[in-house]
C-alpha cells in the first residue's frame, strides 16, 4: 500500500466534506488491490437526506489510486430522487454540501483551474435545460468579468448584517457556498427576517420567506433612499390631484 497516496485520498475526502466515514472501507479495498471500487456515504442537510457513491480507480502502475467522481442523490418523496455526478480533479472539486446546494438550484462560487493550470474564480449553477447524454445537468459558469458583485447588490438595502464587518463576511462566505442565508431587514424601525440566496445570472439575490418560498425582491430590497423618494412622489401626486367636483344631483323634497 502506498501510504502517501492513501493519506492524500483521505485528506481529499475530508476537504470535500465526507469526513472519515469511508476511511476504513477505503483501506480495505486498497489493501485488496481492487482495480476499481465504489464507497457509499451519506449526509443530511436542511432535513433532507443525500446519498453519495464515491468512485475510485487504480492507476496504471497499480500503486496509486484516484478519486475521480461521485454521484449524489437527494431523496425526494414527492417529485422523485434528484441525481447528479460531480467530477474531482486532483483532490479538488465540489464539496458534499455544495453539491446539495447546486442540486437545489442555487449557485456556488468556486476557485477553478483552466487548461493551462491558472486559477480563476467563477459562480457555478446547474442548467436543468442542458443535459449530457447520461442525463447529467451541465454546469453554467459566470466568470468574474461577468460583473456579479455581491457587496454591490446588497449594499444600502437595509440588511442588518451588512453593517458589521464580521457579520458581512460571514454572510458573503455562506452565500458563496450556495447556502440560503438568513438576514434581518430593517425598515422604518421594524425588523423582519428573510432568507437570501445568490443569483449570479440575473446579478441579484433571491429572497425567500420563513417557509423558503420565493417572494418579490423589488420592494423588499430596493435602496432605502429610493423607496423613500417613491413614497414622497406618491404623496405629492395625491396632493396635486384635482379635488373631485361635488355631485350635482338634485335634492328631492319630501
């Protein structure tokens, strides 16, 4: 057994969010010198169970093993199971939680490598309308030059967490991982809690209520000054409106 190779695989599994739950079986399969094998793992996110099948393959020299891909399945009672395959490159790739978020329709921000090995950042999102021959959803890429800026989108919208540096960074980090993150919106002295999720394609965020149902974001997250101006404009229009003429109906005597 190539112990250095095994340790690299275990570290990759840890970084990808699978922990140590398959380590014992991994050792067993490599010791048996299996040419290729698959290991089962599982997680639960937001009270939804996700099953994973991790695929490993022996290298040509027989001394090295590679973790090439994994299949993720979200077990849905009503609409049927959702399945997607995610590929691993040299121990790097979509984490177990990010896979769940992508399959739920949200976007994930990742550092990637081009063909020349150069790093770049991009938002990723699954495209349900563009499938491979095997039925896998293709991934849409929104690169940095696409112009999606979370801080610019959320600035001045009355979100409490944006007012503190640590809370702001925690919010951004969670959104980049593809989570629906709870925020507190302050308007006219009242505080209301919502969930938001990054939407890079339309350069905005999705807003959800406590039941995780989308609600209109235009009114909720428009700049406070703009909302105030709209209110003043509406009041002014009401003042400028001509007074209604009194009715000219004749009064009948009894």
